[in-house]
């Protein structure tokens, strides 16, 4: 592993620990709370794909006529990740993207997919992603999170996008949360099987194999450029802090829902 990756991980360690030990996980103790979590988290699952596609567009050629671009090794790394994220297998072995799998998990759990579906429809209808977020994402924490993601993409800095992709997303859902979902699934048989599969797949693929590929890609993009490594660390840290604020928003919404119930 490149010495700069080791140094970057050391810089990120304190904020990453705050994220992994965020109190939101301890408050997802009911199916209702889990639905709230999913209705916030789905946006992070969706905009992750835009980070991925921004890298693929820049590091490979997706236009005609094709010409070789950049490092073949980097092309291989991003294309392998794309295959896994965009066309993985669901719990029955059928091809699907992780986002589409998540939507199915939400539907099975009884979570509301209408808001995120409206956002996607607005984008498909030609509305800019910035306007679509402002119009169709009412929760401030979710809106801020997505604006950071698309702001990073708009920067055009591939090493920054790769850093957010690599360290802002991989392996950030602790094993503890999977155990919570397993416990809740016993209380609601048949309602969380897809979500449980999604989490297991996420830990296995995103936090394992894809994590190593993404780190190799970042090493290729930063090389020996100290400024790029510094910017990569800054963007990655900001991404983790953005996720913490997103979890703060989830926690606040769960708290508000409990107050309303009482």
C-alpha cells in the first residue's frame, strides 16, 4: 500500500470512528425507525452511482469513435467496480444494480419510495440534478449530503472524486447494524430479507474487493503528487463529515417520530 494511503487513513481515522460509532445505529430498534433510516439512506445509495459514473466517464472512453485513454490499469479498476455496482446479483441470482436492489428492499420493508422516485423522474425529464434536489428532497440533511456529492463531481478533480468514492462510502455500515437488522427481521418475518441480503452483499463486495480496487485507483490518480494527496484527504474527510450530518438528520427524524407517537 502506498505510504500516502497509510497517511490518509491516519488522518481520517478519528472522523471515521465517529461515523462508525454514531448513535443512530442504537436508535434503529423498530421497523418504523428502520424505514426512516432507509428513506434517508437511499439517496446516498443513489448518488454513489453518480460518483462511480463520473470516474468511468473520465477514466475510460464512452463516446464514438473509441480511442485509448489514460492507464489501462486504471480503466480496468473502474470498469470492474462498475460491473459489480451496476449489474450485481440479487438474492435470487438475477442481475440488478445495488440501487435497484435497495429500492426493492424498501418496498418489502414498507418504506416510502415515492420521494426518491420523484427525484429520479425529474432528472429523467431533463431537470438539472441541482434543481431536482432542491425541489424534491425536503430533508435538509439529505439535501446537503447530495449537494456535497454533486459539488465534488462538478469540481472535475478526479483524485478528489476518487477519494470521496473510496473513503466516503466503503465499509461505513458497521457489523452491529447488520445484527440489528437480523434481530428486527425475526419480529417482522419476510419484510427485511432483501435488506439483510443488501447489507451482507455491501459488506462482502463494497467493503472488501471493491475497496481494494478503489484504493489502487486512487494511488494511480494521485501518484507522487503531494498536492493531490492533500486534496484527496481533505475531500475524503469532508465526505465523512457530510455522512455524519446525514446520520444526525436520520437520528433527529427518528426522535421526532417517537415524540409524535407518544
